[in-house]
C-alpha cells in the first residue's frame, strides 16, 4: 500500500493561502491522490483529487509534482471555518473496492 | 441535496444488545460503504456494496452484518454488541467502487458506545 506523510500541524493567518504538503513516494502509476478534511468529529469531507495534472475546484487547488512523489493542497483564501484535520490519501483497490490509506493528517489552524 | 444521511447520531448499548445503523444517499451512487474510526487507527472498512444486490467484507467485518436494501439505502447491523465495537461509524457512497477516479462522500457518523 502506498503511504503518505504529512506534517502534524500548521498555522495560517485568515485570508492568506494555506499550503499543505504531502509526500507519497511509493505511489504507483494508477493511484490517485485524494484530499479530505475532518472538522471536529464530523464525517470526512471530500476536497479534491488528481492523478498527475494539477487540479482546481471551488474549494482548493491540488499541485502534483511531475514525479508524483508529492503534492500540495492550496486553500487560496483561508477562513476560520477551514480549521480542520486535512488528510492526504492514496486509494488502493482491494477486492473491487477502495481502501482508504490515511496518513496521520495535518491539523490546520486558521488564526484571525 | 442532503448527500449521505446516517441515523441515529448517537447510541448507547449494553453488551449483547443488537441494533441497526441506517444510511441513505441521494446522489444516485452505485456503491456504498461502512467504515469505523477509532483513535490512532484511521478509517477501517467494515463492509461495502459495489452495486445494488451485492455486499462484500472489508478489513474488519467480524461482528457485523449489512443489507443493501435498495440503491439508496445500506444498513449495518450489530447482532450482539461488544465493548470493542465502541467507535464512530461512517457510511459513505461513491459512483463506482471499482474506479480509482471516484470520490467517496461520507455521512456525519454514528457515535456508538457499548457498555
């Protein structure tokens, strides 16, 4: 299974861009990188995913390095509601379904 | 558009009691999943249903049963609850279980305590 490594915590000022890094050096060619976040004890919230190209949606941007060994999630204008634990995940297919291989996550705190 | 809805939100059971956790999705997804989340363990897959009419075991199926009632609903049953089943249970759905390019969408969880 591909594993991910993230910093345990980060701080960011409200209104600034939050850049969250993730290493996934053992990722294989057909595995996507997914980002989820979990606020308090709510269910994980899907943010974005990508294979090898950079991706952008209404929530965030995902930058994947050319060798695919690392990626960065960018929240362009962080708000206090973005305070959460962010998980970088590589999904592995087992027996026809997806196993979520979670890293330890990064606890992002947005400061006013 | 509610997404994935789980009931109940909280439950306390005594050892040996049974209960069913309910899950429904309104995104017309083919695949549905049950996970449990424990401190330091991440999310572990209990059972999944790749499509209506099929169910399969995940990583930690012992002590649980599931029913895919229809395309929208997927229930998880604990026949004889044990303290080791104290956890937060999340239901999720995705368009296609077999695709890497198919995000999972989660409900807000059921917090179960077994005493």
